[in-house]
C-alpha cells in the first residue's frame, strides 16, 4: 500500500484492526474490517480471545457483506504490534 490509505473504488483496499476493551468481566477483543474507499465498516467480530479465529470471523463477515466474492482485495493491518513502543 506504501502508506496510501485512499482507494479508487470499493473493494480495492480494506484495513483492519483488533482493539482490546476492558470490561467488568474481563477483556473483550473487537476485530474490524473497513473499506478504505467508502470508509464503511464491512465486518466485525468479538471474542474473549485475541487469536486468528477472531480476525478470520471479521473477514468472513466483510466478504459476506460484499456478496462473498472479494477476489483482488488488498487487506492491510498493523500485523499485531502490541504496545512494544513503551
């Protein structure tokens, strides 16, 4: 992507992230997938576990939102950098 976070059409560039949400019952993780053309949230998933299944579930929802065919979409994430900046 070379830090180009704008897309020329829908379903060209998607981005995603996982966010940790502290709750009274423990941590909740939210994974999201956004289309960078429309800035529309295409998919999301929540889990008590921060794992690949969480991200896959969000991507599956995004693909279903777009009718199941998403050939050629580029998906960008931060590759899981977890607070190593401190």
